[in-house]
C-alpha cells in the first residue's frame, strides 16, 4: 500500500487506547486488531512495506461496524471512519471486492428501476421459500436454520413501494424535497408514507425525490468508490436542478452521506463540488424539520398516563452520534406521545447492524443486537422508535428472536398516529 493522505490521517493516532474502552466490537473479539488502535498499527506497517499481507489488512478493516464511537471519544480527534473507508477503498482498488457486492452496489442499488425489480423478486422468493413468523412489528419471513443464516428474519416485502403508490402528478414539485431512501421506499413503505404525510403537515409544498439511486453510503463504506460515485452523481445533479429550499431525510445514514461523507468522494475542485455543497447545506434530519416548521405544535395533546414509559428512542450511530442529532428525535417523540416516552436502557448502544457487516458476520451482529434489544425490554420498553433504516431492519430481526411482542417503529409513524388522534384534535398551544 502507498497512500500519503492515509499516512497523514493515521499519524495523528497516539495509540492511547481510548478507542478500546468504547469499541462496540471489542467485547466480541477481545483482540487488539478489532479496535481503531490496532487497525491503525496494521495500516502503518502496510504503508511502510513491513507487511505485504494485503488480504489480512482488508479483513481487519472490513471487521468494523463504523459506529464512530472511537472517533467521537478520541482525544486527538483522529478521523477513524475516514481512515477505515479510505483504507477499504485503496485495498478494493488493489485486490477487488466480493462479486456480490459489485453486483449489488453497481447494478442494483445504482438504479431505481433495478431496485424495484429486486424488491418484487425478493417478495416472490419469500412467499415460495421462507416460513412466516407473526410478530408485533409485522409479519416476518424466517430463513431455515440449515441454510447458514442463523434463523435470520426478514420483513415481508411489499408488492409496491411507497413512491410507486404515489399518483403521477402527486408530490412532483415543492419547496421541500423528501429523500425517502431505498429501505423506506421498497422495504418499509409505511415509513415513507408516514414521513411524507407528516412533512406535509408543515403547510409547505412537498416533493418526493423520484427515481433516486441509493444514497451511495453502502458502496462507499465497502470501498467501492466507483459504484458510490455512480449513485451520488445522478442524485446530486437532479437535486440541484430541482432547487429545493430544504431536503428532508427520514434516514440518518442517508443524511450522513449527503451531509458529510459526500465530500470524501467529491472534494473541492471537483466539477460536482458546488452541487454537493448545495445539497449538504439544505439537508436536514426528519425530526429537526418537524421542530423547525412547528409540526409538533399542531399535535393534539396525548392522553395522560397512556402506556406510561413504554416507548423508547434508540440513538442511531450515524444520526445521534456522528451528526449529533439525538435531542431532536426525543423532543419530537415526547411531544407526540407524552408520558408514554421514557429514556430507554442502552439507548446509545450500537444495534450491531453495520450495513454489510450484518451479512458478513451475522452471528456477531446478532449477538450485539440481541444484547441491545434485551436490555431495552428488561428496562420496560415495549416500543423502540428510531430514525434509521438499518437500525429498524436490525432491531426488528432481533425483536423477532428475543421478544416478538416488542415493536420497532420509525418516529414518523408515531407522529402520524398523533396527527390522526381525534381526527386531528385540538392543537397544542
């Protein structure tokens, strides 16, 4: 490996070990290579030509949830996520990435049409091959234990996505653009619908971003910069051309991509840099938008004492951690459900999803997720709410394993319920 930029980034690490005390993965691995300090040391050796085992370096960098806890705790403010992503990209160029990732990122997720076809094919396969498991979060399909998926459950894929359900002339232009994201369009369309209806409650004209590619984050964090760029480029050009005043993201990971990570792909001097700045400056999380536009002030008063303390909030690593947007979701939630909201045990613990980490090492991902969901349930939480598509996928799977009565929802679904209470009811003053 030879990369001067990567060398300058890792040179800031003092090897103090703070990262080890907060690492999500270390309790599972109990090995130095699992933490940021170990990965930096391995990269230093590789960059110095002292270790030619590039496959071992790639394996070490891949074995990371990118939860950002080490970076946020680092006294030297070492950009660990940037180091890991850049290292993965350098190695992907040198020795490649798994074929399934190339197909998924470059062929499926880069195309809205291909993603829709994949959803329909997946829905048909579920009905034919997998067994149904009813849970409080909705029907799931469970993989048989014998196929190597460890009893993984998947949500029931819909016949139609959220955007597909919109009328051709509905939500095509507006001062606010809603970037629904792949999962809330194709996997959980009810979340896309709830986000759309509650954002419309602001009184502003709302457009839904149609024919969007994936935000590009899954490809980027896997080192596939070419596929990430293919996703990002088209999205940026079309968002810039639409000239929205605000772009609302119900998913914290999609927001992170356009708010921060896009500049790793498109640095200053790139022809798309001004488009990236335009989008980044207008990108806001769902909860912040509802607070800024007064939607929460229009919610009817929730019933006193109803389900007291049963609804908790999970902090997505990208949204609450990296972007610092944790209080906003809690404020919206408390205004929507009142005393039903209470701080959840282990709210800031990573759920263990980590994108393709969940596919690469499902047993470890599941143990981390099971621990989190079990802690929440033991603390009295009966409904876990959050604002990240990956976290919802993971925790619904974990709830099906640990406690099928536990519900996992997006905060937009609870806000929509509140708006619908008593037919709209009297607004809070």
